[in-house]
């Protein structure tokens, strides 16, 4: 938006100078109207009691934020979101690292494996969600059947229909969908590392795992942290998987901040309080991102 | 001798690991494929059968004839197609301006564009819904396309910027010597040279729009404008979950994506990893 007005103010006869800015007008308009303005508008709404049901629309200051701090549903969703973010990011990073190290080796059929790894990434999340619904179905799910046949469980488990297992099932689905992508990111990072370094370490008598731990891992640190950060930010806003698989249930045991905000907005039509929830989420994410960024910069500074 | 034995066990380990990754990545979808051809009796049997016999096309028939799935598919093609075109056009202009023309604040602008893409979408959906409602844009392709273009632009611009940066500056000089203007440089030189990057990033934008769920759920309420993810999410019957129908629909929407991705896999991996590795 801002860029647009600057460009328009330039005098006509000097328009060749304005060309670079004119070319940026469309993206500025697009991001301004669909991202920047709504974020600010959401911040404004979060200070109002706007509701499409009661038709109220007044400024109430920080009242909503006060309500939020005492809202059990919010803290419940907040806990689930943190658990989901932490566990799924950790699993995806560790398993992804393993997959990347494997794919780094030369072997026949490597490109086939790499292609297969793009399948979970390309699949719509809604389809993943439904697919896991079928795999983990409490009555006829193939996962129960496999576990029963292997003697690992005695009775069918009602995976996403029970309070104890629902969040775990969602984490498994997310790990399935996202780990291969993580692996490909880390693989790209591995490939930028000079192979002669590991070779030299080997010559000096280092074992394979030592070469990994003391040579490759430190050099991969920045890729690992950045990939982890992006993954964590993405996991923090998990919506599709939860909404389609459990809808936040059973008994709110899988409610996350995104699904709670969505329901507050579109089921109870409280746009004021719903915006407070989503703005609180935005602020939390910004803090995580900045904190992580500072950590990354420090780590990299120390490495050098 | 010791060295050779070590490589043999290493080979076995690599083989086992590779098989595990293959099964992990492909098995769930293959099971979905098999499910889509099995009748409901086989699906609810005590022992699941992995090969559909007798096979049936009932689920595919239900999906298209009874649930009008082709309408969702058409809607998704329109929305994702338009999104891709606009993303490429706007993204190419922005990347060209930032990469080839002398803009002093280019890195500041790039970082701004990237940080805008970090905004959580749940924080945008409420205000955008109210705006769309006020403008009478609910239940239109327009609202979806406008939203998806903005969501896709940061990645498109970033990847194209990286690609444009690889062209030598002499190219611009030569074009100017030939009397080609700024816009001509973009349209007649840079864009044709960037075909591989445009295809990759266009595919990424297309897949993102094709798969998007939350905005489509919020903005559309009838089958005339709903996209595939919303259609599949609503696939429930009153008394039971039609797993076979869901599997058939899943195969229909996922198979084209998988074929596209397999065809372009090398480009996609390069495009996707560019940001994280260079950063």
C-alpha cells in the first residue's frame, strides 16, 4: 500500500525512474490488502465486542484479553498446541535427519525413494486427515488389525475417538506428512557441505558416527535450526488435520489455538473475542520467531 | 578385508533404511488406493484384504454421480489455475524489479515480503471474512483467488528472485544496447530464460491453492464454489463414515498431484530447498 502511493507521487516526466516501484505496486497491493490490513484490523477487532449474533460492536479496550487469561478453553488449547508443536517438531527433525543421512549415501533406487517421499508432502492435508481416519479407525482400521496380529495390543484401540490417544494420533499423522519434506531440506543442507572434510576426518581415524557428530552436524547446525524454526511455526498453527480428523474432540482433548479461534469466529460468530484469540496466537508466534532468530544468530556467531 | 565386510553390512543397513522410507511414504496411499476398489462388505470384514477381489467401481460411481464430485474438481481447477497465473505475473514483476533494477532497499523489501508470509492464517481469516461479506464476495471464486494469490506470492517472489540473480548483469547491458526497454527486458529476455523456474514455482503455487482448506471453508457455503478439500471434509453420511467413497475421492484428487510431482521432482526439491539452505 505504502509503496503504491510513493510510486504514484513521482512526476510523470521522470517515469523511467519509477518503473522499479511501479512493478512492485501489484505485490504491495496484494499483500497490503490480504495480509497487512487484516492483521491490523484483527488487532482492532480484538479490542471490541463485535458479535454477529448479538449485533454488538463496541470498543471494550483490553477486556477481551482479561477474559482470555481466565478462559480455561484458551489454556486448554494453548497446552495442546504447545505439546503438538514441540513433540511433532522434535520427531520430524530427528527422523528427518536420519532419512537425510541415508539419502546422502549413493545407492541404486535412490531417486525412486526421493520421489516417493514427495507423496505425503503433495497430498492435500484434508486427504491426509481422512486417510489417517481410515487407517486408525477404531473398528475396521488397518492399524488396529496390524497391531492385533502382531500381538502388540489385545483389543482394538479407539485411536482418535478417545481422550488418551487422539492427540497422539494427530501427531503421528503430522509426522507422516511432514518428515519427508524435512528430510529433503536437511539433505539439501548436507549436500552443501564439502565432502573432503568428512573424508579427512575418516583418514584421521574417525569412525562414521564421529565424523557425523564432529564434522557434519556442526556444519549443518544453521540449516537444522532454520528448518526447525519454520517447522515449529507451521506446527503451531495446525488446523486442517485437527479440524477434519477430530474437530477438536473428543471432550476438547485435541482442541488447538487455531481450531478454537476458528470455532469462536465462525460457529459462535464472536468476531471480537475470536480476533483476541488469533491475535494472542500471532503475538506468541512472533515472540517464538524472534526468540529463535536471536538464538540462531548467537549460535552461528559462536560457531565462527 | 575388514573394509569390505564393513561396506557389505553398510549396504544391508542402507537397503533396510531405504525400504523403510519407501513403505512409510507410499504404503498409506497405496492402502487408500486399494480401499477405493473394495466393496463395503470387504472393508468392514474382520480381516482386511489388501488386494481388492472382487474389485468394484461403486465408490467412484458414488463420488461422481451421487456427490457431484466433478463440480468440486472444476471449481478447484479454476481457483488454483487463476491463482497460479496471477502469482506468476505479479511475482515475476516484483522479483524482476528487486533483482535487475537498482532498488536500494531491496533486502529490506524482500525481508518484509517474507515476514508477511509468516502471519498465521487464522489471524487473517476473520477480518477477511468481514471484508468479503461487506463487498458481497462471499461464495465467489474472486475472494478465494485474491486470498490465495497473496498467500502464494512471498514464496513465488523469493524463488524467482533467487533465479533471476543467477543471470549475468551483461545480459541487461546487451539488451539495452539493442534498444530493449525495461519492460521488454522482463517480457522478452528474462521470462523466456526463466521457464524452468516459472514451471516449478507455478506448480508450488498451484498445489498450495489446490490443497488449501481453511479459507475455502470459511468463504464458501455451496457446491457452486466449494473446492475439493471442503468437498472431501464434508463427505460424511448420517449413520456411518463412507470410507470407500472418501478413498475414491482421495485418489482422484491426489493422483494428478503425485504424477505432476514425480514428473517435476528435481525442480521441486530445488525450488523448495532454496530458501532454507541459502538463508
